[in-house]
C-alpha cells in the first residue's frame, strides 16, 4: 500500500487513485452527512452540472455520504434512483446492509475517477481507496459504516469504518487541481454545535490546503439556514429519507447559483486579461 504525506500525517493509498496521478482542471470533494448528506451533495452537484461545471468527469473524493454521490455521478446514477431505494434503519448490526443497498444501485461496477476515505479498524489509519481497483459498492459501504450505527465493512481482508471518523471531507487528500470544489453537508449551520465544530475543523483543513496549494482555487459549498433547519438538531435526523428528499431541490438551486457565480468569475478574469476590472464574487453561499 502506497503512502502520501498530508496535513494530517501519512495517508494510506490503496492502489493508485486517479486523484493523485496528475494535476487536473477540476477536482470534487464530497463530504459526509447521512442520507441528508447524499441528497445535499447530489443536489448541489446536479445544480453545478446544469450550470456547466463538469462534475461527472472530474476526479472525485467522497467521504461517507459523499462517497455515494461521487460514485453515482461517475456511473450516471441519478438521485431519483436513490430516492426509489429505502434507507436501512439505524442502528443495525446486520452485516452487509450498506453493501446490499449499494449493489442495488451500482452493481459491481468500478470507476477510476472515484476514491473514498475510510478508516482501517486495525490500524486506525485513514485509507484512500481506489474506485478503479475495488467495486464502488464495497467502497461506499466501508466509507459509510458509522460506528454504533452500522457494522464495519471488509475490503481485501481489512475491516473499515466511516471515513468521517477522521475528517468530514478529507479535503487534505483531494486531487491536485486548478480548482477544487468542496461540498460539505455538515459544515457550519447543520446540527448546531456539531456542525459548528465540523465547520471549524474544515476551515482549518482548508487553510492548510491553501498554504500548500497557493495556485489552486477552492470553492466551499455548504447548507444555508433553510436547509440547516430541515436537518434539525439530532444526528439521527440525518438518516431521515423524507428530510433528505426535501433538501435535494434546494441544494440543486444552490448548486446552480454557485455555477453561475463561477461562470461570472471566469468572465471577470477574461475582462481583467483585456484590461477591465473584475467583480468580487462570493462563491460560498453560507459565508
């Protein structure tokens, strides 16, 4: 297993994900947050795509809920396909429950542009697992195995639990890219103090990322107040299908607005190159 240094020490790379092979124009990072997080990240990503951002062809790093969205986009699975599948009840001790749902959606398919974050039970290290090497159904089951809610998932002889136990987004392990878009369902306003803590930790990770990658643009997208109210304050509410379905259209609209802001920003850069003054645009709608 290869290793890569990050702001948190050494990241174990199982295989050689496309995320770390070369620099890309765009890289996507999708964070965790239960089925609410799946609906939110999928909605924002769909809005970005509708606005012309090529999210489906960008290398993607998913953590927990975000691993489902990264896999779905790469494989062309829609959120409507997700909505047709009932989420497992939590907590549960039934082995393979997440993998069964994932295989219903993804089959045994793999994709080299997808990588996920999961924590190895034996070593307690975070591993970045390669979607070109393992079935995505196994990767999302490992990355989403929240301790106490779902049993660990085994891949290649190792037991894994939720990558969110290390970081809500693992942005420090994101692809080398000109532009990185981070969609973080738990940052900021969601779940009150818990979301505030996640937002604080993410801000610290982003500061480290920017210091190491001064030539990379980072756009952070997180839920606004209306979406945070939908999530409520209890962590188990993140596994409520109804709340998830309700937030998806709002997240789509937010993603579309961000895409429009990014397009306007690119136009301003073109005008700057021709001698015009650029407008200053805030691409973080919750800032």
